[in-house]
C-alpha cells in the first residue's frame, strides 16, 4: 500500500482506452440484487466490497474515472471480495476484471493507496451509512473505497456495454444536494457514496503533472 | 502529530465541564464578518483557519463536540492562524482559548491527529468548497479540520456565552440533505463543513472504551 498526502495526477490524454467483451450486471433490477445479497449473506456472512478511486486531471482540476451503465447509473470500478480474500489483492483483481486488458502484459500494475471511506449497509436495502448505525450488530455489507495511484501511462480496456467517464470533482460536489419536487427526489445522479468523494479527497494535495 | 486508523473514544461522562468568561464573536453579522475578512486579506493575504474534531462516545456511537452560539448556529472549536504560525501549534492555541481552563495545569495536553478535510473559500462570500475551484488562483481562505485525540479524562472550560454540545454522527449525517420549500432551503443546521464530517471519519475505526 502507498500512503501520501500528495497525489500525482496526469492528464486524461496520457491514457489509452480500448474495449473488451461486455461485463454484464449480475442482476437486472434492484429487487433481484437485494435478493441475491440475502442468499449470499446466508452462505457467506457480511458482504465486503472494495472500490477504486482512479484520478486523472483535465483543465488543472482532478477528475474521477466512473463506469456508466446505460444512460444514468454510474459506479466506481470494484466489486465483492471472495470470502477471506485480502482487500488490496481483491481490489486489484476487480480492477483488472473491470478495466484491465485481456493481455496480462498490458494490465496496469495497480498501486492501491489509502482507504478514504467506509460505508455500511445495515439491512438488505439500498441505503448505506458512513458509520455502522447504533444497535446494528449484524451489518449486511461493508464497502471500502481506496485511492488508486495511476502511473503516467496506462492502457484501460473498457467492457463494451459500459462507458468510462472522467467526472470532475466539482460536478460530483454539485450533485450532493437532492432537489425535491412534491417530496420526490429529482436529481441523485451519483448517489451518496460517489457524491461525497470530493470531501473525502479534500485533505490530499493533487499535484497536476502536465506533459 | 498522531496518526492512526484506530481512534479511542471515551464516554462523555468521563469528562468534566466548567465555565469561563464569555468569548464574544468578533462580528455581529455575516456582512461584518466578510468585510473584516477582506480587510485582513489586504493586510495578510489568504486566511488560514484550523478547527478541531473532538470525539466522545455515548450509547456506543461517536459524538462530536460542537460550540453552539445562540440557539441555532454551531461551530467546531478553532480559529484563524496568525501569519506564519504553525498549524498544529495554532490549533492548540485556539483550542485552549475556546475550551481550556484559565489555570494552565488544567488545560488538556492537546494531541492533534490527522487532517481529515480541507475547505476553500474562493471569494469573500460564505460558500466554501472541498477543493480549490478551477480558475481560482487567489483563494481567500483555507480551512483545515484535524482530529483531536482526547485522553480518558479532561476538563473543559466553556465560555459563558456558548454551549458545548455532543452531537452524534448520525444526526450530522441526517442533516446533509437540504429540504426545499418553494426553492428556499429549510434545514441546514450544521452547514456543509460540519455535516460531512461523518463521511470524512468513516475510514477510522472507533474503539469505544467504557469505564
């Protein structure tokens, strides 16, 4: 693991992007997903997931790489650990599965940095909290977000059914707020986990390296 | 500076609270405050402020100590550094000014921990961001939040015009969302800096120590 208050970021243009076979979502609905979580919990106990924050820069401002599914939903690259799997090794495996080329020589040598956030799912529901709520003794999921330090040059292979977006911190931050119309939330494009990444990264100094 | 992923927290009941002479706010309005910032900026350049996150526990959940002014506004203990002053020393000075007893022997031996957030004020306005916005070359203020590791026993002297509150993380987090009524924000009790502390602390493991 790498730990530093200074994070080097390189221009988006210094990275190369290709495509690879689709990585389909295992579930086609939120209900299916929660049902599968429940089955897995019965078999393996609390789910632990790990996700990577990959940073690039454009216009002298940090951007985060997000995978877009369909037209709206965005997620960080990552996924569920196998029972007993080491977090760092598991995150590397998931990053390779989501963004690594099929040829091992082209897969980035993932440098996993600091854990910047931990989220808890108390029940088999979509809502997560940045702490384990009081009185919850058996949380259903623990999700950890790690900084991933990219080298100056990398090749990413993006599954054909997904889009890879570089989203500026200021866009994520502006989406923290949910606007209500007759008590229905109108905008929540990134969700609470992704939209508060700017606050969690604020303590780092981003060194923008230009070519 | 102390750095650890594990933070010991002690019950609120293990601390003793007294009072001391009032510490009046320097400004009586937001407009006055912004005007004073402008004058100071002309003399000394960018304002740097430091604030401390002091944690206690109740009911097995972390609580943050906040100073309440009047009936609504809450702030973290801290304040502005003198020009050239070291951040850690300056925060200790400010914590003593806000919460230390008049008798030096009773003042806590402040253990300043990790920087958990940095906020920027681009203009002489109330709005701050968890990054320096693009194209802003001369930010007007940089505010840093630090964990303060409390010992098992401490004595705090609270200025008579202020109240010291222990606010649970779950209350801060529930206040992230702003509810709108005809486009007027209804609830924003803690403001963006304080209300996202739970997300910034999520990476720490709180070890609740009971007596």
